C-alpha cells in the first residue's frame, strides 16, 4: 500500500499533463511505437501505426514483450495512462 501512495502524485501529474488533449497522448504513443518498430514490432506491416485505443494497447503490449527494460517501463507507463484517460473522470 505504501508503494501505491508514492506513485499516486506521479500519476496525477501525468493525467493532468495529458488530460487536456488526448491527441497529445496519441501522438506520444505513435512516436514511441515508431521508435521501437524495428526491435519490437518487426511482424507488423511496414508503416503500421495504431489507429484506435485497442490497437494502441496491443502495440504497447508487444513492445513490453519484445523490448528492452527501458522500453518495457515506458510501455507500461503509457498503457496505464491510456487506460486511465480512457475511463474518463
């Protein structure tokens, strides 16, 4: 429980940062997917970019599975943020 309390201010900052514009988060995920395409999404069609939240979650899950430690951490952060913003207030 202690760990969750320590993380909550960080999540609140992220939600406030991206809550103003969902398109900012979508652009961040698109950039992250593009950066990790060669190592993590080698099986996806060339030029593939996720078009909706479901596809974004699948792409982020693939990056978690096939990426390095840094990519895994960032993919989890973006997944958590996307899920929180998708639920709404």
